[in-house]
C-alpha cells in the first residue's frame, strides 16, 4: 500500500541536520583536523543549519577535544549534537562509559543510534531482541532525563530502519516505540544501506504513522546514496511527514555517500516552499555554493562540476542555440536564477558554440557585441584549435588571449630565444631537474639568461622564467599556481600521444582575488606546460594593466 502524502503547509519548517563532521568524514579520502571541524562548524552555522553533528566523543581524542572547544564558538543558530550508540549489553546506561561520554560532552542534543533490523540484533549484536529494546529505551531515557543542569534533547537514529521493516515490521516498530518511551524527541528513519527507492519510503512511512500515531511530527530521514536516489528519498520522506533531513554537504560519506544537503535544501526551499535554513529574505540559500566549495577545499577534494545547484557547470551553457535563448529569456534553459543559490551563469566557448557564445562570454569586456565578423573569426579559430586538442572551458584566460590577437593588440612582453630542461637521476638518488630560459624582455637590448632547479620540469621552468621577468614585471610575484592537470588527447598514439595541460592560477588584480585557467597542447608535455605557463603570465600582466 502506498500512502497519500500528508498535506504540508507550504511554509512548514523542515529541520536540516548536518553530519558532515561525523558521517561525512567516513568517506574515502576525507579527513578533518580539529581546526577544520571547528571552522566548518562556523560555516554551517552561518549557512543556517539547525543541527551540527560533531562526532562521537568516545571514539577518539580529536572528537573529545571538539566538544570542549566548540563551546567557545559564538554560534548564532545551530545546535551541536553528540553522536553515540546505545549502551552495551549486560549493563545499565548510568554505568556505561559511552553514555557518560555523551553526557560529558555537554552537547545540547544527543543522537543515539540503535539496531532496528532483527538481522543485526541476532547476528551482529548477538543479544536477545527484548534486550535490544531495553538497550534503546534505557539509553534514550538516561540521556533525556539526566539531571546535570544541561538542557538537552535526544534524537534516536533507527539504523537500517527500512531494511528492518521489510524483514520484520512488527519488531522494527517496537524499536521506535522503545525510543519514544525513553523520551526521544525525534525518530530518524535511516536507509543505512542506501538500497531503498522512493516508493518504498512512501509506503513504509504511511504504514508507520498509522501504526504509531504518536510519531507524527517527530520523524526524520537519514538517506544514503547507494542507489543514487538519496535526494528523491529525502524529499519523499518530507512529503510523507518528515520534519528533519539528515545529510552532509556535497553528499560526502561512506561508500556512495550521504544525501547532499545542498541539493536537498535548495529543493525544499526554492521548489517545495518549505522553511529551512535560517536567513532573511532567502539569503540563506545564497550561501549554498560558497559553503559547498569551502567544504570541498577543507576536505582537499575536487568539486563535482555538474553537482546540482552549486556545481560550476550547473548553469553553464555551451550549445549556441541554448546561449541565444538564455540571452533572451534566462528561464528558457535555467530552472532557477543561479543567484538564488549563490552560483552564476557561465557561457562556454567550444566547437559547439555559436557566435552568440563569443558575444555572451566577453562581448562587453572587448566591446565586440556588434562585431559579427570578428565573432565568426574567433569561433572558427576555436573550432580549429579544439580539433587539435584544445578545450577552453576551463582555460578562459587562453581564450581571451585569442581575442587580443584577433583585435591586433600587442601582448609581446618578451621574445623567447630558447628554453632547455635536463633531468638527471643516479641509481637510488632523487631526480634533479634543471631548466634554462633565454629571452629578450620588452625593449631591453640584452637577453635574460637564467637557470633554476625544481621539483620536476614544470617547477624548474616556472622558476627560470620568473627569474627572467621579475625585475621587469614585479606584479608576477603575486601570481601563483593552484592546480595542474594533464590529459592524453589521442590515446591511440600511446606514449607518443598528444597531451593537453590545463593550469589554474590565482592572483590579485586591483586588490581583488582573481582565478583563471590556461591551456597548452603538444606531443611534448613540457612544451604544453610552457604554453600554459606563459599564457598565464601574459594574461595576468594584461589584467594588471601592464603595457608591453
């Protein structure tokens, strides 16, 4: 039986519970230091989330220290949650070290996870089913009613609830009743294995609210993304009465991750009309993109470019027909205004572009909106270069240099005589790389001839090039490499294949941070890197207003 979703007032509040610091940190390659966790906490509070799960106080010294130091933060809205398991079998909650660690954290919210699936009770915990129910009831009651001067509430995470319900509905419901009897203010239904589909969520929640009317207004959802439908499951649960969604920023987490709260929050607020994330006049959702990228940076992860709402490609337009339409009516190819989530429209230039892409991208900056002939000329050049392996989507600085050339603007800051790289390695030793650059800079009569060593040819070339230019163009001291990527263009040529190098840079122009990318393509990876390096320095000098 599939339930009819409960009618939600369009402005009903849905709580956002963030578990990036605990569940998210269990993702492959994700590690947060104590400072990282405290900084992310402040960002999440600024975003307007309701609850921030800081970790398990008993699991490691870092989490224990977190709960001590987080008390010193001036959080405006979010409440910090301590996470832990039910008491151990064969003891009582007041004597359990885990229970006492949760209380000692002084967190205003304690989240207790318990076994809901009889398979886990029988085969993992190996306790009687009645003992498991008492472990849930006793643990929740001890934390909810402990008299130590701290006002707190207890959330109960029903681990594997949907799998447990499918296996033994009667017992799964009994575990929820035990948590309610102990004093839990929220019952979080967890799709821990991430295998449930939206129709399953809908059917089971419909049966649940009929079987336990007291749970209405207390339900939450904790979805994992192993079937790729965590967002759909979470939104379905809200339609069926859930008042809380648990997840992580960017969906990081164990295996395929948790539900992505940036996507959930944007849909809840902008599409479904629910009140979530605190902030005036919708300002909270405008911080979603910033928060997403901040967490990626702290976690040392590459952002997912096509991530809904907050990805760099979420509002990127490449096809000429699309760009032409967006220029006239934005919502013809955009489901929301990108500014609502703090993102921005991006017009890409490629072989699939029309002339309108050229104008939409840089028409105002180069004053070429009405110069159709030049737009066509540049487009034909782009198409020719992309046929050779170039891609300008992540290298707009190199694309702008094409426009400077088409307009006949002088950008010859130097004339290269030659460069040379040598790598020597003796058995067991670390390779030593040396680069030589000889060039004439500007109108100077003599050549600059510089040598530098580096950690590989790119680093050595960059060093030698900067030595040649630093006295003439001191602005380059503020230009820094942020990312370097290399990709084979024609793999069938094997080790003789042409490669594409894309380098991302950061610098300051008129006191403001500027980020841009350049590209180089060659059968020689060093020469491809040289192209990208020199494009970056040329572009940066132009942006700084330096004349050749």
